[in-house]
C-alpha cells in the first residue's frame, strides 16, 4: 500500500484501500503549531480595576438618575446663579452619593461575576477601590439634568445698588438750588427732584450701551415718576427678566472653568427701580439694546424667593405675570478665561 498526498492509503491497483482510518486526513506536520489560549487573568482587585479603567466611554451606565419632574429648588437656583459649586453640590451630595453607591455596586456585581469573582467576597477597602474606578467612568450629570428640568425663573440682574449714590452734591458739598434730589420732602418741588433723577438714570443706561432716544427717556420718566419717593442705599436699579437659569449663571459651577463672568445683551429689557425696604417701585420696558456683565461677586439673583435677606422683590409687592418680563431677546456669553500667566499669579 502506498500513501497519497492527501494521506489516504492505496492498494497496488491504485484504489483507495479500506480500513478504520483510511480516508482520514493526517495532521499537517509542516503547519505552525496552534497558539495556546491565554488563560484569563486572576480576578484580583488590581486586575478588575485595570479592566474597568480600560472600558470604553459610556460602558458604565449613568450612576445617577434625575426624574423628569425633578428640578433645582430656590436655594440651589441662587447657588447656581452665583456659580457657587460648593453650596450647590453639598445640597445634592446625599442623594447623589446614595444613588452612585447603589448603582456602582449593581454594576460591579455583574461585572465581577462575569469574570469569575464575587464582589461581596472582597473586603470594604477593596470594594471601595472598585467603586472608585466605576465612579471615574461615570458620565451622568445630575446638575445639568436638574437645570434642564428647571423652568424659566423671574431673575434680577443688578445695574445699580443704592440709587442714592447716583445723586451727589457739588465739590463744595452744596446741592444745586439747595435741593437734595435724593429726598422728596422739605419743600422740594417735583421738578427740582424729578429732573436730576431722570438724568442720573439716563447716564446709567447710557453706560450700559443704551441709546437715549425719546422713547427711552419716556420710559425713564415713568420709572422716576412712579418709583420710590426717596433714593437711598436700599433703592436698586435692576434688569428684571423671565429667563432660563443657565443663561444667567454668573460663574461656572463645574469647579474647573475659569471664566470670570458673563456678558449679557438684552433687546427690549424690563428695568425696575425698587426700594427693598418698603417695596415701592416701578418697572418699564427699555427699547433697544442694553448690555451688562455679571460675576460671582455681582451675580444675578431670584427676584422673590420665599426665604431671602435682600428684602422685598418686585413679584412680592406687585404680584406680576412673570412671562410678561421676558425680554425681546437675550444673548449670553462667557467672558474669556484669563491667560495661564495671569491665572497663576
């Protein structure tokens, strides 16, 4: 019998022979040997942590869940507007930590089991190491979700704190015509008080990019005529707007960005002059463009929160229809971050 190239036996007549193994292909001894399968790494905490660190983005499900009707409360809105990330995150830390812990453990029990380990067999420190690796992969954003769920708010943007400071005597300390226009008493005529106040507000708005047209002067005249009788340190001039909170955040709340503030450009802004001590005031729509800047030191704030040390808000005293205070338009942009040289000095 001879063996052909396919490894089959043939009798002298050339016919494939019979037999138990005749017709079976024999191993190719010239082929490279098969590589041995690499056994899986031992499921130690170190190896499991390395596997978690190597997971692609979004391989770990969101660890926190925000329901559709969850939103920022008043204290959280004010902290967000100030860019006060410490206060904001502290107010949320309880439920965020609880959800993150539970979600991470749910993920880790399945993850470890699939790799031949039992998460509950590890000690507390080892479990913490594994959870920390999962936390580092978490892409959930509870603050962002709450902000998106929060409806528009009635918010004030400061222009002048203490309107009385806008009215000053001459260098010699004397008031023109011996009339102190901050106060409408003591025999001061309406004209003697009204004119300087209108001019003072025109100067303020001009400094915020407002073109003083007859329509603007008319609006200012209404504010002065119907606003607080006396101008003192608790009489403020503010833009009052019904807007999304994310448009009026004074400083980043991510603890990373270094934007020093935000530039706001209003078209058709409502401006209010209000006495925070007694609630007297008046608001009017200012035609045209008004620009201003907010910073964490001079932030926007809720007009009439239920708990506040600012005194009266405009909604507190007037019971306003809030959507009526929406400007014609609002453009909001972060101020540039300082250069690295300035940021480190």
